[in-house]
């Protein structure tokens, strides 16, 4: 059974950086490697937003709100997907979740708070 654990969140000042990690367990690397992986976020009182996607061949997609500041990547040998977040803004404050597309499995999320 697919299990996801996100980590790396925390409190950071505006302009700062964080690197989120998401470890996917319960599947062999050969299966993880064929997952399209998404990072979503949900701010307080806001709808869930797809922030970034990385495909099986490493192609990446970003929401306009994070483009140029966030970088998604994956390490198939470690069954892990990352989200490097730079130049953080208060509006980036949210719980961040990773999920393999169309699998219907979610982790507990990791809280990111951007505040001075």
C-alpha cells in the first residue's frame, strides 16, 4: 500500500527558502518511477492548489503563482520527490502535500509558514 511522508516545513521569513521532501513507501522503485508526482498546497480558508508537477521523464510544470521561485525534482533511487522553495512570500503559507497522480493516496502534509 502506498504511503507518503512529507517533511521539511517550518517557519521562515519572507524571502527565505525551504526544501520539502516526500518519501513514498510501499512500492518498489520501478513503480515509483512511473508515477507522475504532484505537490499541492492548501492555505487557511483557501482551496487546494496544484503547485508543481514532475513527470516520469523529469518534465516539470508549475502554477503561475510559484513559477520562477519553486523547483520540483525527484530521485527515483530514493522514492523521493522534492520541492525547493525560494523567495518565499507570506501568501505561500499553507500545508503542502505530495501525491502520485490518479492513485488517490495522500500524506499528512507539512506546514509552511512565511512570516516576519
